[in-house]
C-alpha cells in the first residue's frame, strides 16, 4: 500500500516555494497539501490541514521559523517539521532541535539529497547535514553534561539504544533489532535524553559519536 505524506510549505520567497512544490510533485509518496507565504499563515494552515510534514523557512519576515515551530508544539500539532534555511550557524541548529524540529536542511543542497532527506524524516529519522555535526558537537561541548556513558549512569540497554540512534535508526528499527516494542524504545530514549541532559535524538547521536569509543 502506497503511503502518502501530505506536505505544507511555509516560506516567504514565492520562487523557492514554487520550486520546492514542483520538486515534491516529482517524488512518489509526497503530496503538496498547501503553501503559506508567512509564519502566521503557516500556523493557521497547519491547524487546518494537519499535514504529515511541514517544510519551514527559518528566516521569514514577521514570525520566524522558530516562533512558528514553538507555536506548532504549543498547539500540540503532531506534524513532522523540517527547517529549510541558508543558516549554518551552530546556535540556529541547536535552537531548532531544542524546539522540536525533525530535520534541518540547507537551501543549497542538491535537489536529490533534499528529497532523500525528506524521505528519511517521513520514515521517522531526524536529519541534519553531516557538515553541521561539528557545529552541534562544539555547541554541546561548551555546556556542562556527563562526559561518559558511566558518568551518565546509562544501563547496557540504554547504551545499546544510544548506539543505534547514533547509527541513524528510527525507534521502529531499533525495536526490531533489539526485539522490543517501539513503545519500550521510546521510554528508553526518554531516559537516555534525561540522563545526558539533552533534548533531541540528533544531540544524542552527536554526543554518542564523541563519547562512545568503539
């Protein structure tokens, strides 16, 4: 059965909006549900359409992408959100992840790479371009948090799950590999984030790459 992901584009540049919309129509499994020219319209349309995926510009006139994202989460809108931006500043990446973004993509990506990244987000993974990982790692390093699995007090199972997160697996895939339910994985992930004082899977993945020596 073909699964269709309904997508809302929120971007204040008409040309970029149009290009992204045309790109989506060429990819099986994605359906353009609507377009918004600014943050406020984006928030209103999100409530109305309840799309599966929202492609959100970070720097917009008026209400910026982060404010829209926080508004979506406050309104308990469950849509997955991907920030598409020109900004590769570490603090923007961290702020977006902490506000609950599912992907952070740069506007200068190749169209094929962007579509592959959106497919990953739709499948339940969190995606940021590899070149931003070092920025995120530097931002995390400057904050105080446990510097080893032992110091964080992670159990063996939690450490295994953290390694799978670092490998880019979704909760469903982790559950399959460890023979536990997706719900159990979610609980473990919550514990891992709390123990490491992190707020997102991507932060956990970056922490793991830095601190778990294979």
